C-alpha cells in the first residue's frame, strides 16, 4: 500500500520475486530446497492477490523463469487513476 501511495496515478510497479512452481518436478524440488523458509505465500501464488488488496489495478504476471533457486516471476501492477 505504501508503494501504491508513492506512485503517480497510473504509475506502474514491477516486482520480481519467487513465484509458484509449475509442474511436478519443480514442486518436488521446491519442497526440498525451500523447506521451512518464509516464502510459502510466494510459492502459493499469492503475490498478485496481495497487490490487488493493496489497491493496485491490472495486476498480472508478465514473465516467469526457472532458476537454480526456484521459479522467479515478474509481476506488474498499475496505480489507480
């Protein structure tokens, strides 16, 4: 919500963070390598929901790439106005 407040009306916010795994192999590897870590909400795909709840519009995942550390997703969201 603070980021949205700081953006101009219609401004765009980009977020790169861990995203949900896709496919059985990725889910299995993620469960092994990220056990007990505090990224459960990221891995559950909740970041777009949070951005919408913070007041952003047009929230979407624009890219997603598999890395050695897990899947990274790039999200965009637009401030209202």
